[in-house]
C-alpha cells in the first residue's frame, strides 16, 4: 500500500449510511485514506468536478490513484478484491452470496422505514412522528429477515464479523435510537455492533 492513495468523498454532515459502510470497510481493512466532504445542502454533489468523478452525483465516491468509483456496494467489492487478505465479506461462497443479497435488499427495499426514520434520528435527534402503517410493515419485514439470519445468541450474521453486520445494525439503529420497539435479541445485536471500533470512528466524526 506504500504508493496507494485513497480519498473518500462523503456528505459534510456524515449522515450517509452508504458512506458509513465504506468508511467502516476502509478502516477494517486498515487502508489509510483521506476524507473530502460534499455539502449536499448546497447541492455540492452536482458540481461539475464532482459529477465527473461520481458519474451518479451521489456520495460516497472512493478515489484510488486517479480511479473514482461511486455506489457503496461496488466500492466495497472493489476493496475486497484489491485487498482480500483482510476480508470484510464471508469466505464461504454461499455465505458471501447471502451477504451480498442482504446488502442489495437493505438498499432497495424498506423504503418507508428509510424515509420515516432517516439516519438523522441516529446521528442528530429522534423524531416524535410515529411510524405509518407502511413504516410498521417495513419494520416487521426487517425484524423477520434479521431474526431468520441471526442464529440464536450469535454475535454475527455469518460466524465472524462482516460488513453486513455494520449495515444491518445501522438499519436497526434507525428504530432503536428513535425509541421504536425492536425485539430484544435484535436490539442487543445492533448495540453490540455499534461498539465496534471502526463504527465508533464514524461516530467520532460527528463530534469534531
């Protein structure tokens, strides 16, 4: 890694769940990187120089020696292939496929939950607005999937830590930190994941 240079572009408020997962992945792999912030409130993601890097006008973007890549799942898989020795995905091929399934699902489903419980409720302050019926259905679906995947008394989804543990914990934290009801086993799991050093490093960015 001596001549490698990585730069992670994230939102200036450090609220993006997708930037969060890339940040955690970089730290888990012990890859040195610098952070550049984009002010989404001022629509900095649409500046020509940033669009040229991201293509999609989204955060995060990872820049590696002049190569820029957006979409967090693509970035994480790129890092995994680049530095496979410190794995952030399960080694077993079927467990790895399941992990990627859960990642894709967390990004594409549960829209009402993500809308009604944005990451602001985790990192800034809770909302007093109760979940809608659609929001409650999304929460129940989240609990069903998480409980099916998480073995009884298991610390991690796939035997040892993977990036999907951080992603699932963040989704559960949208409810936990807002004071919404979450099954005890899932609550304990999410709070335990939140104590991981690489996750704590992200939380520390909020207090700088």
